[in-house]
C-alpha cells in the first residue's frame, strides 16, 4: 500500500532541554546540551516564554544556533506555531539550516527570490511542520514573503539595524545621470542652510562628500507636497533604484514624518526609528526572540527593532569573561618607526597580507575599501567582494592568496581554522547609512552609536576565530580606530577577553619597532610553546577585567522606549502625543551621564514638533514650548558642526530670538559677579600674586594652584585642583562653567623644553574628562576639553595617534597670556563696581580685553594633539 498514514503523536517534551534528549537519540549533533545552554533554555522556558520580545545573549562559540533552534522547534511542536528563524545573509541561513539538519530539527530553507522557493518546502512551513530558515529581507520588505509567522527568531540581532530600516529608507544617489538627486535637492532648498545648498550644487571637491546635513524638519513639512511630487515623478520615471522604489511604497504620504539627510553624493529619507509596529509581518507574531553575541546596555536593540521593551536573558554564568579562540591585535601605526613615517605603513600592511595568504579586510565605507585596495595590497593580488561569497565562501577559501574586501560588513562571514588567519580592521566602523554618519560626524553623538561600534569591532575581529581552538591576527589601521580602542572607557566596555587582547596588542605595539612586531607575529603564527606562555598571560589578564557599563548607557537605555513611542506617534500623525514622548526622552537624557549632543537632536525635534503644532492650532503656548527646546538645543550642541548649519530659511522664519551672550560667556559673567570675595582689594591682590607666581614658575604644586586661581578669574563657577598624594590620576585642575562647558588640565610644568611628549602623557590628559564625569556623576557638556600643558617642542607620532578630538596642547606662555587678559578685565570691572553691572555690561568689559571664554578658548585649542 502506497498511502501514508499519520502516526500517533510522539510524547511532548517538557521543555527545550528535554526536547534535545529526544533529538539526540537519532541526530548527528552533540550527545547533550551544554550546561550553560541548559541554563539559558530553562531561563527562557520558566520566566520568558510568554514574553512578546526576549533577547538572549550568547558569545560566539557558546552554541547560540542550537539554543535558538531548540526554542523554535519546541514552540513548533508544542503549539503548532509557524516559526521563522531569520539570518542576516543567505550564507548564514544555509549554515543554520545545515546545523539544524545536524541537530535533527525539521527545517526548510527559504532564501533567494520567492518564485524560486520549493512549493513543498513552503507548504511544510505553512502547515507548521518545519521551521523556516530565511533572511531578514523576507520579513522586512514592502511585500514580505513571510508574513504569517507565530514566532520569529532573529539571529545576529546586534547587526540588524540596517536590515530592519531598509524598507523605510529611500536613498537617492547622485551618481546616475538619470538620478532624481538634483530634482529633490531643489525642492529641499527652503529646508537647507543657503551655504549648504550652494556647496551641494558646486563642482565636486575632495572634501565634498565628507559631510552629512540634516534638512530642517519644519522645512521638510512645509515642502512635503512638492517633495512627494518630486519623488513620485522619479518613481514613475524610473529614476529610483529598485530598493528606493520599494521604500517609496512605505513612505508615500509620510515624507513629512521622516528625517532627510543630505550629502554631496546622496539624499536619504527615513524615520529616525523604523516604525515596525505598523509592519504586520514583524508586529503580528505573538513572540520575537532576538539572538545576539553582544546585546549592549544603551537601548540599541530597542531602537533598531522599534520595540519599546525587550526583556533580556544575560550571558550565562561562566561566560562573562570567556571568549572564542585567540586574537593577536597589532597596531602598526603605534610602532616606533611607522608612527614617524606613515608613508611606510601601506608597504608594511601589504607585506603582512602577502605573508598571510588569505586575509579578510573590513572597512566602514567604499572609499576606505578603494584606498586600501590601491595602497595596501600587493599588485595583482586577487580581490574577492561580498557578492562573490554570498552563497559560497570557496570563491575565497579555495585560493592560496586572496583578499576578501568587505564594506560595512562585520557579521555574517565565518572563516574558521585555516580558512583565514588574518583580519584587518581599517577605519572606525561608524560610517553606515547617512543617518549613522550624521549622528557620528555631524552631530558628534558618538554615545548613541557606542554599542553598534563596539559590536562591529568585536564581531569583525572574530570573523576568523569561530571556536576555542581558532586563532588569527587582527591588524588595526586608521587614526580614529586606533584612538578609539585606546580609550579606557571603550576598553572597559569590551568583553574581558577582547579587552585583554586589545590591551596586550597595544602595549606590544607602542615603543616597538615594526620589525619586532613581525617577529612577534611569526611566533603567533607558529603557535607553539613560544606562544603558549603569552597565551597564558593574556588569559590571566582577562580574569582581572570585568566588563563595565559604558558612560551614558543607563540614560540611553531608559530613553529608548520613549524614543520608539515618539516615532510611533509621529508616524501616526499624533503630534501632541509625539511632543509628550519627546519630553520624556529628554527627561531620561538629563541623568548623571547625559549624552549632550544626542539630547540636542531631540531638542531640535521637540522644537520642530512644537512649531508644527503651533501652526496647526494657532496656540501660542506651543510656540513658547518650541522656544524652550530651541534654547536647550543651542546650549547642548554649542560645538557640534550640526548647529552651524541650522540656518535654513524655514528655521530662520520660526526660530526664537536668543540672547546675545554665548552660554559659556553668560555662565562666566554670572560667576564673576558671584565671586564677591574677589571684589575686595586684599583677597583679589593675594590671589593675583599667588596665581602669577605659580604660572610664571615650574614647581608643580604652585603651578597647579595657579591654574585653580586662573579658573576663578576666568569665570568658572567651580575651579578646583587635586591632591597628588591622594589620587595622582586626577586632573591637576578642573574648571566648571555650570552646564555649559568643562575644562580639565594636566600640567607638565616641570618638564624640560626638549624632547617629545609621549603617549602616556596624552592618554593621562584625555582621560581627565571621563574621570571628572565619574567623580561628579554627570556628563561633560558638549565642547568640553582636556588640556595638556608642556614646554616640550614635539609630540611623538604614536601619542598623536592616541589623541581624541577633545585633547589640546597648550604652551606655558599661552596660559600667561590668558591670565593677563583676565586680570586687565578684572581691574577695569572692579573700578566700575562689579555688583552693579549686568552680565551683558560685564561681558562688554571682558570682550574689550579678549577675555571672554568664547575668545580665550580658541587660543587654548589652537594645537589639537592629534594634529
């Protein structure tokens, strides 16, 4: 008889762990589930199985795929649910399906174009007879193919923001002659600073594409009808790319609820946060499980997926410090010889790549990739791109020598064992779409991208270490990435294993000739007894580290749910609710470690929404609310280049008139008026004499005391020093100008005026802002600076590589010049009786002597350490 008869139902497993005991009887997988996997599965089953959104963090090598697979299969068997297990790429989906086969988990692989799917496989998924293994794009799509799942399991969730946002991201490139770029740019003219509009229309220069501008949300709203018409015309005229055309279907009628980012090469129209609550294929499943190797602490997952709350199952006990495989980090640009001769770096890199045979090169953007290929690869060296390995890695692994060159792709490529022994991280991974570039480069809100950047570094450096026995060298290139990985805050927030490896690599790069680095690399590649002792040392260092929560993470995490709510309200045209949510966002961003510039963006959004409500309702109270947000925007983004371009005709027509005084100048003048003890002759002359004597000499205690007095004369609301005997790591002086600006000082007054300033001095100086934040339990205001005083004539090249944007070198004579300006101002002001002067009148006196903070700060910032 050829008929099939349905067999009796097998006994239902009690939980996912019990399920694997059944599967292990006949499968080809491991005999049992590891202890830490059991802990995670039981935690999910007993406490989180009914939650709508749950994130599970499991490091690489901890068996994440088996955990996700068992949760999927358990729900499918017990409740007959349709379960879709999503991966970022087709290659990872194929690997996952192969693993599920090995584990005995019934599955069907649904990738590639829908019309190529096996109908029988699709029917098995539809009937709840097998788990569908697919890719994000089949759910996050204007026409989703998987739109009826009861449960979604989303793998590599830490890397998903781009995949999730893509249906709502309409990018218009300038490259094509038939592009709609100039048509749309013309419509946006009232929403752009006139200088920006002129710059974008001028012939291209080397720096043209380096900046991203945010069009005025008010201007975009006012131009929404012609903007809709311009994009619609481009869509009907086949001037949009396929992806942009599909995004247009999602955005049509809602362009006024998007942010518009403009660069010389592209216009991007998208919401700040993807409105996934409106996307049935993602929001209608009863449960979503997010699998990740790095969840982070600052709400990145909630923002990426547009969910207000995602419960978390943390890293299982015992895996807090354990990593996978061993990485040997190299920082060529910190070595003695290459740091002073950067022109030799490409040849060094080329030699290392050639000696490795196969290398994976990870770059943040196409420009970096093109430069690397041109300058750092041997001539005629085979180059493999992402499209070449999307379905099969043998295009790379089958060659003895090849460079796998990937752009903004830090996940989804697994190269275990001898497949690859060299990873190159070239450039800071913070150049994704225009929104990401705006947040990083234009707004300077690096805090909100910290989780994303760290995850890319950790995941990218681990592409060739996929199990405990794997090992690979990781070469770090580029000033921004080298400086970033040298920061104590950044290192502390890394996984302890990676922290130990990075710090070991950095220590063995600084003060080392590049020839010695090559010798060390040879020892690492032999991986014999000579390396075994080093490996033990790194492991012991790992045990001393505990991963710390990065600054601002708590505030960002608490704000995330309200950010999602704000964009849900905006998307639904509920502007009153949106303004309430914006205020809640800003309430959370007022915590101890407030990310100032990100708060500035939300103040700008608050101002734009309030103005929109005022125009709709005629209610003047909304305009007053908008003015408050606008004033806060000016305070929190003072030194952000973003603020310089909020000058569109639309904003100028509605923005409130602000006071004449710069916020830092105003804070200084108020502090001078409040320093009544210095209004009297004796205390004033005594402080003046002590300050001049200290600053004119070199003895460190007197010099540091002089800096404290100088801060008081400069108008700091607080100016204080440290006790070296108690804490030598503290700044030598700290000037606090309320919440407008901080200035920290590291004074090397006793240094000789010969030789070079070294990396330790620079690292010490630029750590002072973070130290002060921790001590004061508050975030440094935007534009705060760390100053290093030294008479040494030069800075070591390696020291410059470590320096951040906030660190400046000041010479002792410059300090005396500022002192003299301030004393002349004080004498004039005291002659007119300070207490009867208004802040504006006092500012006129200081302005005449070039003694306002806005006048002497540029003098102290004349020499950035990194330059």
